[in-house]
C-alpha cells in the first residue's frame, strides 16, 4: 500500500458514519416524495423495479466498468443501488467495523507497549551507568579512606608509645606523692590525737571556769562588736564628708572663676553687693544640700554595716596551777555541804513517807465506804434510766406519723447540711446512711490531721481551740438573739393583726353538719394463670404464647382491678 492511499481497514470516525447514514436517510425521503408526485401510469410496481434492477446489474457485469453509465431510474429518478451493498446487513457492517477497530486498537496498544519498553530499557541503562559511576567513586573514596586510616593508625601507635612513657613517669610521681601523703597523714593523725586530748582538757577547764568570768567575757565581746561598728561608721562618714567637702570646694572654685570673669566687666554698688552676697550664701546652701543628697546618710551607713564575728575564742580563765587547787578546794567544801543537806532531806523524806502511809490507811477505809455509796447511787440511776426509757418509748408510740415524718425530715436536712459542709456533692441524692458514713470518714480524717498538728504545735492548737470556741459562743449568742428578735417580731405582727381584725359576734349555736361516710374501694387483682407457663416457655424457647400470639419479650403478669 502506498503512502498516499488511505487504509481501507481503518475505522472511520463516528461523525462521518452518522453523516453517511443521514445522507442515505435524506435521499430515501426525497425518493418517497418524488414518487408521491408521479402519475399513476408513471409509477412502477415492486416486481418491475426488481426486474429493472437485475437487468441493470447484468448490463454492468457484461460491459466494461468504465462504460457503465450512472443513469437514473425512469420511475423513481434515483441512482440504482448496488446489489452487493443491498444484500449486506447493517449489523454485519458494524461487526466488521468493530473487528477493524479492535485490530487497530491492538496494533496501537502494542506500539505503545513497545515504546514503553524502549523507554524502560533506556532508563535501566542510564541507571546502570549512574550506579557504575557511583561504584567507581565509592571505590576511590574507600581507597582514600584506607590510606587515611593507615596514616591515622601509625600516628595513633606513635602517640600511644608516647603516652605509655608519660604514664610510667606519672606512675612514678604518683608513688612518690602517695608515700609523702601517707607520711603527712600519719603526722596529721598524731596531731589530731593531741588536739582531741587538748580539747578534752579545755572542755574540762571551761566547765570549771566561774560563771561571772564568762559573763564578763561575753560583755567584753559585745563591747568589741560595738566598737567595731562605731569605727566602721566613723571611717565611712569621714570618707563621705571628705568627698562632700571636695565636691563643694570644686563647685565653689568654678563659681568664683566665673564671677571673677564677670566682675571685671561689671561694677556693683554697696546695696547690690549685699544682695549679691545673700544670694550667694543661699546658692551655696542649696549646693551643699544637693551634694549631700548624692551621698548616703549616717542611717544608711548603719544599715549597710554587716555584723561579722572576729572568730576569736574565749581565753582560758586558768593561767596558773594555784587557780585549779583553789577551785578544787571550793568544790570539795560545796560537796560536803550538799552531802549534809542530802542526809537531812532523807530523814525528812522518811518522816513524810510514814505520815503518808498512815493517811493512806485512814483514807482507804473512807474510800471503801464511798465506793459502796457510789454503787447504790449507780443502781438507783440505772433504775431511773430504765424508767425514763420506758416512758420515752410510750411517748414515741403515742406520737403520730406526721411528727415522726417531720422529725425524720429535720434529721435528713441536718445530715445534708453537714454533708455539704464537709465538701461533698449531694446532686445525685445519696442515701442518709451513706452520707453519715462519708461524714464519719471525713471526721476521722480531720481527727488524724488534728492529732498530727497537736503533736507538732500544741500551743498553736490550744490558741486555735480558744478562738474557735469564742467564735462558736458568739455565733450561738447571735443566733439566739436573732431567734428572740424574730419571735418578738412575729408576736408583734400577730398582735397587730388581731387588733386590726374585725370583731365577729357569734349568735346562737353553731350548726354541726354530719360527715359523709367513708367510701371504701375494694381492689380485686386477677392474676393470669398462663403467666407461669409463658415464663417457662420463654426461658426454654425464647418465645411465649401468653396472649395467643408468639412474642419475644419477657412475659408480664396481667392484673385486672
């Protein structure tokens, strides 16, 4: 097939196919319209048209293909149709076109796949080239790394040899230093033992030192601190005064120089000179005050001083051995005096013990008699308590249900108030016993905290108890006062209403109406006998027939009033 020729197997586009069908449809419509306009004798039958068509086909076959003229039919005036095309069906034509389209599509898909495979092979070749180049680079880098590593290894070995030499030298120095340290430590331990022994003697001598001398030394130490403080403040204030004086003199010198320059140009009379001197004194005073404000005052210097101890220990009282002998003789005399006093105290103690035994014997008999009397009184009290309990039970039985409900409500409200005061939430409406349990638990927690606080700060706890007791008493007094005022106000209101109410005079005897009899309603409950059977069926099969219909819910007993 030449390049200029069209492919006969190529499927025409859809718009061209629809256009061809539209042309054929329009041509047939024109033929039908022309046939309608013909005369009767001009019209032909279907048999004559078929005969003419056959003859036309024979003439086409017999003659040469170029000489076949394109003549119109005498009856219809249209071109003769090709017998082969007339026999060909549209479905076959579409099927052939579809096969041609599928073949062409397969060819296109294969071409696309071939192109894709070519691109993939090119990409693979490029990737292989890149990986080869990277591998070469890695090899070169690895070689350089090995060379650098060898150089580092040689350097490290050399450095290690140097370090081993230094280490041996350091070890020798360490051994020498350790021997010196051990010798010094042995000397230190000896000096420590001597120090401990001296400290023991010192403590012993300080315990024998008279208290008056210690007080005197403490007073002298306080005086030394005061002197150090005064010296510090004096030195600091002298330095500050010198700096103030220096600043004042510098400013006065500068002012005198300016005045000397101005005085050459201007002369003043006597009055102006006096006013000038006064103004000069005022300015000097202002300058002095301004300069003194820049520096700290004596009060600030005193606050800046920090008390630092000199670190000097209290000197020993004993300077000569005679002082110790005098102290020992005085202590011996004091011990003898104390021994005599202790003997006299023991004699007095024995006499007191004898009197105590006699008193205990006498008071024992009296205590036995009092215990008997206490037993009798306790028996009487128990009898009276039993009697009061019996009376209380009878009174409680006589009380009505309304009073009991009111009492229970009041108790419940009190429990709710305490429960809320403890910090619990009462939105979920808990039980009274549950609230009491939570209150008791909270109370135990607070008591444990109170015991711990009492163990740590007993005095502070006593003060807090006193303040709380005082607040409680004041609260009780205020509530009692409010209650009395409220009762008084209600009584006054009631008396005022009674005084303002109209007076109704009763005339005759009041008519008493007969009360209606109580209407008693009897409640009759009829239980369905099939409930038990339905219940058993539900547990076994999962359904029941209580109402004659299968149901999947739990059966309920039917009640009729």
